[in-house]
C-alpha cells in the first residue's frame, strides 16, 4: 500500500469537537488531521491512521512580549508583537476579550508559547517496562505495505528522526516503534518475529530529519523498544465483607439546586467520612445556605478560596488540587478521595463502596477514553493552548505535547488514594520535573481534570495502581449531548451526558448488574425526580412515603444574592404578580386589608410536582408590616391553533435559555426583557407525517412589523425543534406575535411579552421597520385583527404609562394559583376568623411546606 499525501491542516480558527468527559465520539465531516485506511495483511485487515507533520503542530522561536505595532498585510491590518505576529487564533482571542487584563494575559501567554516557554519539550517517565531498555534497537526487519509488522498506528512525518518516532509511539503506550523508508513511523505492541530479520544493509535510507541516522529502507523497518508498559489496567479484588475504608468526598457544586445537594449529602453522609464542599464563586445562594453545615457537622467543611468553575475550564483542576491539599490538613486518616457534583447520585450504598476500597487499598480509580490516543489528543484539544479569563476558555493556537510521557485521559470524575494525592499536592515535590511540568502543561489545557491525574499516575511510581474504572456511570446520546452548547464559555465544541429519567430505569439497572459502578450522573430533580426516588428506595430497601416526596423546589432568585445578577424584568413582573395576588386575596376575604401592597421581592422558587413544572413561588414583604406572603404563579399558554385547519403542532411557545440537550426552556417563568434572546420551541403533532413542503416562523413586533422570517425543519417531525430570534440591537418592549405558517397556510399563533423597565425610557434600535423583503408575510396577520388592535392599544398605553401597562398586561400572561402567609398574618386579619388566609407551612406547595427527603438530619 502506498502512503497517501496528507491534506492541509484545518484553518487555525476551525472549531473542532471534543468528547466532554472522555466518552463520546461525534459524527462529523472527515477531519483533515486524521485519515484512516484499511491495510490488509496475511492474517487480518489492519487499521492505520496516517497523518502528516502538519498534524503535529510545532512551535516557532520568537522574541519576548511587549507592546504590539500595527502592520499592513495582504489581508488588512494586524497587530504584530516583537515576538512576531500572534496568529489568527490568538489574535482573535485578543480582539474578543473585553477587559484589558484578559487581553494582556492572552498576549503574554501567546508570545511565551511562541518562544517555547510555556512547557518543557520533554518530561521524565518514572514507569519503565520491566526488562526493557527505551530506545533499544531490535533490528532491521522485512516490512512492506501489504503485511506490516507494527499494525497499531502509522504516520508519515517530514523531519523524521528515530527519537521522534519512539516518542510518538510511547505517547500512545505502544511497546515498539519502527522507522521506514526515511519518513514513515509505525507503532505496535507485538514484537517482530526473528524470521523477518534482515541485515543492517537493508535499512540504509537516511532519516528525513537527521541524515546521519538511518530510518529503515524501501521494504525494511528498523524496530525499537519504546520502554513503556503495556496498556493494562490493575485487576480489582472482590469486596471484603464488612470491610471499611475512610473516604474524603469533594463536592464541586454549581447552580441553585440546594435541595438536590442536601438530598445527596443525606444519602452519602456517614460520621466517619470527610466532606469538603466547593461552591462556584458566582453562586452566593448555594454557599450561604450550605455554610451552616460547618457548625452542625464536624466533618463537613466549605472551601473559602472559591473559583469560577466553568465548563472545560483550567480552574476545575485548581479546585480539585486545592481541595485535596485542604483535605490532607483537615484529616490525617482518610484513605481515598472521590469527587462528586450536584448532579451525582449513588447507585449502591456507601458501605458497599467501602468494602471494595478495603479490598483494593492501593488502586487509583480512573476512566480512560478507550480509543486511539492520537485521536483522543486531537478531539480533546490537548494539542491546543487554552487560557481561562473572563470566565471563558480562550483558544490561542496549536502546540506539541511534551515528549517522553504517555498520554491518557477520559473522565474527570475520579477516585484517588491518599498516597497519590500527597504526591500531587505536596510542596516537597515542587522540584519533581514530571509533576512541575504537568502542572505547567495543564495550566493552559482545556478540560484539564479529564487527563491530568491519568497522565500523572501512568508516568509516575503509581503506574501499577491504575484501575481503568472510575466506578461511575453516565448516559450519553450524541445526537443531543454534542450540540456545542458550551460555546458561550469556551472556544470549542463539547459534549455533556444526558440527565437520567424514569424512562432510563431499565438501562440504568442493567448496567448496574453488569458493571462495578457506585455513582451515576447526571440527575436533575427539576426534570425527573422520580428516578431518584426509586434509586433511594433501592439503596435503603425502604418504601418511601412522606410529605413532599413527589415535589421539588429550586431557587430562582434570593434578595441576599450579589451574584449572579438577576434580570430586572423578572423582579418587575414578580412585583406586579405579588400585587395582583394580594388584590385577589383581599377580594376573597377582608376588605379591611385592601391597603396591603408588596414592598420587596424576597425570593422566587420554581415548584415541580410529579416531574412537571407547576409554576414559580414569589415570596414578598408588604409595606408597613413585618409580614411575608408567598404566591404561586404560572405562565399562561398564549398559543392558539387556527380553526378549521388540521392541528399540526403539539407544542408551540416562545421563551429563552433553551437547553437543546434536555429540550427544555431553562427560563421557566418566561420573563423576557429587551436584551433577551427569544427562542421559538415547537414540536409536530404525533399524527403528522413529513409531507409538508415548507414551514415558516414569522415574528411580528408590538407595532405589527415583521422583524424576521425563519424557514423551519419539515423533515424531522419526531423531536422538539427550536429557532432563536437574532436581531440587531434590543427588542422593542411590548407584546410580540409569532405565526407558524405551513405550506402557505397559517396554522398557529402565539404571543410573548417583552417587559419594559419601569424607571427607564423606552428605547430600541429596532423601531424602524427592517428593510428586508417581509411585505409578503404581513398579509398573514390580517385575520388577527383583535390581536393587532389589542397589541397596538397596549403599546400606546406603555408609551404613556409603563406601570399601568404592566398592571394590565402581566396578568394576561400569568395566572395566580394560590397564596399563603409566612409565620404571621397582617394586622388587618389577625382577629378575624377567615379560611381564605392559609399558613404556608400548612400547604403542600409552598417552599415552606414539609420536605423531609431533602433534610440532612443528625
């Protein structure tokens, strides 16, 4: 077989795909970095991957960083630094960064990278294969295209040297490296048979990168021992009955799912284990509400030096290493450390985990990617330089990984021994070139925790402790989980596992029966709490039955939070709904209380029952009294289907913060402001076949001007679809309308409210009708005369009196479901016997009602 010439590298700014937690390959167009070929031999068909030197990015020498100068090029003006032009990727990052601090960091790192100053070219490997000598020549062997001796991997390299080939094969844990015909490198794990041995004269072609060396011949390959151990996982011993081990748990938490976190703690808590909690630096609510656990439990601690742990961020490795270092100081007796998130839940009892650990006291539990190492490196982005600032991972360019070490990785959910943690974090090891070099390497790496510990274990004295099982289970669906949903925080496309739902129960239990797994992820009570109830029943062997079992509450806003900042429109709508709820309550009870007015929104909580969203709970104070109320409000369905036409949609609504992985709108209350990005979500009715020729979404602003027309998918009628409205500038406040047109016929219409700010003038860059050819679409609104008249009247009212407009309009989009008082009644109702006033603690829907499943009790 002749070696084919390689294609050119993809453009430097091309966004490639990674595997998230080291699990899933993504179907995509063939990449220009990797070419797979089938190579036949006498016994089997062998698969080779061929890449050119361009697929192994190299670093150019340059000068040091300082202020740039502006140079004119054929492509226009670009900044050039004393270290040379930064390249398209780094230059793009500098331009897109918003703070001067971040820009300077990016420029400095880009120049240091160009000067080859970020990481060492080579790192030591402290784990040689017994009986081997790295670089030892086995001999010159007869080898040709149709029957390769080394069959695992093949690459054509310009500038090939023997050491380059050995390093490349060792990186992927191949036992043997072979150089062929001056420019070809092969890797394999089977030692060549002596029957193929030739005299040295057959291997006389000079190496392309070092003419004083020979790199095989036309039909001959010189084979060398790489010295690395084979890809073997340490065998796990069977659990010891009643065996015990002391575990330290690191909980890395984000979001606002407080009750899910406390439920997780309740299930895994044991007095003899240690629990260290790191809450994302941007999540005040979670940190504030978990902090009291420190005074209640001597073995629970919260990290004070908190990081912003964005998806794929370098800070996640900092979180883990700093937390491990803190755990070593907190407790001197724990033997293993496991990291968990708010989305994890145990599959088996903690006691059964202890029994396994007791039988395997020296094992480090890590999950490998399970594919070609070169493919993993490329898809994981390990061959790229990244830098985290402004809560974003910026891609700065290509890089070489240090030679001499084996690269591996997969999942960032690990179980590590205390001995490894001491080695990884001890200040006494700062002079260790392997550890120091890896820390430098992973400081500028995407998803660093997904491979740092793997590489550290496999290249250190702990290499024999590697168990290729992190004792976890995840649910992957590539068609939904790999949709680049993290592009808002990283210059990369990534994958995330799916949330387990009740429909996945059979799959989950069958995997438990076949695999040694103790935890699974992801779980999200806001989407499906029932599966967590079933798991807890299975764990405890107790049938759960208590108040609030099928209910779930999750905070959406708290007045004490400084981060994240709340959308002012949400508080505006919440205040209007609180006012309306009080008005309805007074009408139903006592006119003496007609003066009650909401003073401040205290909290907003999303409420779910039987895995369905029931509405949001708005907790508020009233003016002049130390009294609080909580009201349950729910968005109204504003969609209508055109009469006398077949109903083709089962779902049609507009919201924001659409999650394409879980197919839900995360902005459950649905409040939109002028800066929001509206998304139309629709699903075809089950009886609909794909015989339609075309379908369109037509967006009308409050002035009845068509602002956008989108052609929508008519081929896939089986799943939820979405379409985001992208416009220049802010949205006009007021009531918008969206029509769904199928084959030229209007089939459905929905409305959504863009909330104006009460104390700010109404401004918009979209007031002038777009100059796009939308005239032909305006005819579809002609039959919506009542809607158009109503929307225009409301727009006129809004321009004159925003507060009155909101009073009248908000109640058209939301309904008041219920209301209760917290602790005490207002003065006007205290001496009256009236069943209309109910205490929140006595309801089954209030955030103050009973919820024992989420209470961590001593």
